[in-house]
C-alpha cells in the first residue's frame, strides 16, 4: 500500500507508483522563486550528468524527477543486476519526459547500460549527480563511493540495514559536508508542505506536550514476483530483494523508517533511549516471501517518558493503514492527514497543484539541483542516519526478542552477512532455502545478533 502524501496531487508521478529540507517551509519559498536554469554547473558547463544505480520502480521515478528538476540535467548511465530492468527504466523515463517535450534529456547509449555488482563504479565515473535506489544493503557503500569521487548524491531510504552500514552512511554524510557536496535523502516526508505545516503547529504547542505517538504501516506484501526460469539463487534473491534480510533489512527499516522519521521530527529530532519489539512470520511462509517477518510491533521509549508505538505488517486479507498520529496534552494531530484536533481544529489545504510546489518526491530533487546550481549543497545527514538507526534497533529487537538500547546499537558493528563491499557476481547468497523450499527466519528468544 502506498503511503499517501497529504499534498501529492492525484496522478502525480511518484517513485512508488512508477518508483534536507528543514522542518520549516522556508526552503519551499526560496525554491518557488528560484530559476535554477540561470545557474551554471561548477565545472563551467550547463549540463549536469545524472546516473542511476538501480533500475527498479523507485529509481525510475527518481531519475525522471531528477531530469524534471533541472533543464540542464541529462541521464547518461544506468546500472542494475538485470539488463532488462535497465532498458525498461531508460524507455519509461524517456516516455515520461516526452510529455514535457524533453525526451532528449535521456542520453543513455547501450554502452552505458550496465550490469553486475561492480557496475555502480562506472555509473559514478560517468556522472555528476548519482541517484541511488537499489537494494538497501548497498545504499551506504554506493553513496560513500560516489562522494569520495566528488559526485553529488540522492539516496533512497533506508540509509543502511544494520549498525555497520548505518555507520558507513554517517561517514558518507560527514564526507559530503567536508567536501561541500550534496547528499539528499529519500525520506520524502520532510519535503511535504502539509506535513511541514502540521509539524510546525505541533512544535508551536497546538496539541500541548506530546504524550505518545502511534505509527502504522500496514499493507499487503509488495514487490512479490514469481521466480523466473533460469535464474541462479543469487539472481532470484536480488530480483525480490525486499524479501531477504541480507539485502533489505526487513520491514522496520524498509517501511517504518518513514514513520519513525516523522515521529522523531515531531519530537524535535529526539533520539530513542531504548525499545522492545515483537515480530514473526505467520502466514507469508511460501518461498516467494523469502526470509523476512510478515509483522512487527516496536515500542520506543523517548526522553520525557514519551512512548512511540510503531506497527508494520505485510499480510494479505488484513486491515491496512498508513498513518502518523501524535497525541498531546491538549489535543492530537495526524501528520499524514495534515490535521490538528484541539483547542482550535485545523486542516491543511494545498494552494497549488504544481508538483514543484506540493509533491514531496519532486521537491526533494528540485531542492537538490537548486542547491548544486547555487553552490549551496543539500545535506540531510542530520536526520537521515538517526532515523534509520532508530528502525535498525527496532528490527534487531524484533529478531532477538531482546530490549535494545540506543547506546548499545550505536556501539555495535554488527552486519548481516555478507558486508556490502564483499558482495560480488557469482557469489553464494547467505540465505539458503530449507528442505521444503522455504527460507528459515530468525527466532526471537534464541537468535543472538548484538
């Protein structure tokens, strides 16, 4: 189920459907009056070469939005584990840009349609700006490598799947700041005008002091695909990466990262003290569902005794919900509905249908490219790393059945095998099917990870 933005207009082209701004609306005001086409690229060219690492639905949407954000942007290279995905993404983006008479912004020759675990290096070499949206395991490594090469980065969530990779992403964000390069996060809630105004009102006391928050991301399984004949075990797992922990990190980092990022935002970027989680696999047990859990519940303790109750589920035939409800001493607010109930009820209304003003998926790229052109790089590291680590600690608690403290998870270098830099073409994947073809899962109370 797609998490619906309060301000995304009907029919908007988003990464979910195909695929740091601050906590105030000020950057949107600046962006509205900014003609990015009048800025020259720092290297002296009006052209910004864009490369895509990953060619699934998310990065296909991100690639199109990157080109829409800047008239000087040109897509020049795409890589993925599968060549057919690369070709499909190239044609889909060309078709989307043709609606604006800009199909020529897609300039990806066959030589730049790349496959293999190491193909990301060639994309980085060919690009000025890199869009990363592949298996989450590799987001930190690919972002860090791009920044080391002097490239600007857009990277999808989650920003790591275990303490080891989240720490790698933290280093990437620090490097971007040192080198004055952009690293923009796919945590799009921070760019939604309705969400921004709702959080501003929460911070201004519209519902009093926050007592608790309820976060829900409940839906049917997504990204489910039948195994195509001829695929190796590695290719199969990569083709359905959301269903394997070693690639995706499971559903708390994958899905609840949006929710927990909104919760931390409402709590003025507070960090959790500890958490305890419950989770398992109840009905989604066939081989096609890999080795992830199909339900999770995590209770987070934040400073001032605030509790955040977070739930995610990927099970068919059940109640679905995507919401962020904040409860205070004087009322409540729904960030996702952009509403406040309290001493004075309020509901946000969009003043425009222009996606460059109201669609957070487009705004995040508009801000990224405007910052590059103006020499004012975007760096979302202040929230993207901590929000991801918040979900990693929740996932580890669900897997082990143990309480996990913030200090504990940040002191750990635990990594799901294999580490991203050790993965290569033709390797044996760490997840192995059992005798019945299904993949064993972690067992709370018995599994030891930290």
